[in-house]
């Protein structure tokens, strides 16, 4: 019994849940199983709020940008009336991607056979449809998604009936405000994309602990105090946070730190928003970066990162902060690739979490488990 036709049994068994309770990790097979990724797409990525792009890209009526919500091609539009909308960016005719890039348009036209959609998603014109008896354009609108903003950030959720974004964010905006940053005055700097050959969960689990920092990030650890009693971890229902104090030696400029973290931000903050958005605020001049982690296969994730700085941050300071983040990211990529290889061997069926230092991973894995069990 177990399987019926091509339907695979739900992998989120009580046994897996029990192992998580006891401090074990998710099974190693969950990081390479194609069927499991299909379930994750349906039960996680098609139902959750994810960072999509920048509010400033859709200020003007008729402006739009394209993005991904997990595997879901997405177009975010400011319609003629000024309402923000998001749609699944897949043509209702035969599935071509409708809009490309970003810009300003009166309509969204699919390049394959020129089906043309209004900015409210309705199908305005389908060539030769007058020759098709009974063809009703009303049945072929672009599929709506939920969309909302938090300051400079646009979030989307493929579920058109999703609960408001604010419920997912909870007290996170207040925590970010406490860092000293005013999101309203930041200026967008640049956009980066990293393709990493690992399962999406490996990338995020690495993000969620700093147990490895002293070992693997020597430069980072000269700026941030990563000692277990100094570095604070906190979980909430739908997000989790890491708070890292700045080392005095780095502030004094005598600790061989990669940069001197002086400025309005006095504490590092690293936030994770379920399921795949991360936010980084490094100590020093006003800065923030936000990422979405897009799974493009069991063994590949694309990390898309947008950076903002305060308007008076110098080019030199920007470079220092970007170099700081890039160094950490390069170190993390090689750690994650090694874990992906090790888990892929199947020889170690599950790992053992360190309950204190890795509590944010436990929180993440519990959310993955609960989503799949649902
Ligand atoms: S697939 Fe879009 S018009 Fe044919
Ligand atoms: Fe790391």
C-alpha cells in the first residue's frame, strides 16, 4: 500500500517529525529527492510570501517587472488606476512566458501568438478568436497572485487568497527599525545573482547558523562577535533573527578586521523570512540587502540579492561592505557544496543538530516538515 498510481506517499511521516523533536535533522534524502521537490513547490512555494523586487520598479501607473516566486514565473504590475497587482506570468493560451524584463506598457502581450492582456490581467485580444465559436476571453485572464509591499520591498505570494503579508512579517519591521535604519531613505545600489549547486535548504540552513563562523569566516568574525554568549538567536512563527554585536577591536580599527564598522548601524542583523527570503544589515554606515533563494532543481539554487545604502555612504564604504558580504558568501558556497555532496552520498542518513547554536535550523526544518505534513 504506500503508493497509489503515481502518487507518492507523503514523506513527512510521524517518524521524521519525532526525529526532529529529538534533535536530528531532516533525512538526507530530502535534499536530492525529485518527488519531494515537487511537493515542496506545491506546499511551500505556491503558498508563501517571497521577496519579488523593488517598490521603485512599480511606482508609475503601467510599470511592471518580472520575477520568480520559487518556480512560479511572476509579473508585478502597477495598473492604470494605480493598484499594485501580480500575476502568474504564463500565457493562458499555450504557456509561453508573457512579459519579459521590466518597463512601462499599456498591455502585456505574449510574444508567441500575440494574446494581449490588460494590466488588470484580463485577456483583451486573442488573434483569430472571432473564428472560434464559443471562445470566451473572460475565461482566460492571467492567474492572479497576492502582492504587497514593505517599504522598498515588494513581496508576492502565488496564493491569491493569502493572509496579508503583515501577518508573515510580524514584529520584523520593528526589529529592523531598531537597528537604526530608516528604510524610507535608502537608495538602491545594485542587483547580484549567484547560482549555487546545492539544494535550496542547504543554502538556507547554512545561513541560519553562525556555529561555523569562527571556523569558516575569519574576516567576518573579526568584525562581529560570534561567541555563543554574544551572538543572539531568536525565532518567531514565520521568521527568525540573528543579532551580532560589533567587536570593540574592529571599531577601534586595530583588530585586522576587513573594514571599520563605524556608523549608524551598531549591530549586525540577519533575518530569515519563511520560506526563502533573507535580509542582511551589517554594522557601519546605513546598508541593507535582501535575497530570495530560488530552487531551480534539487541540486541548484539561485540566490538573488538586492543591495541598498544610505545616500551619504561613500563609494569606498559601499565597496567595503559589498566585499565583506561577498567574502562570506564565497566561503559559504564551498561549505554548502561540500554538504550537498556529503548528503548526496546517502551514507549518513541524518545529521545531529546542536540544540543551542543551531536552533534556527531546527525552527526552519520544523516549518518545512509542517508545510509538507499539511
Ligand atoms: S502561448 Fe501565448 S499567445 Fe500563444
Ligand atoms: Fe556562513
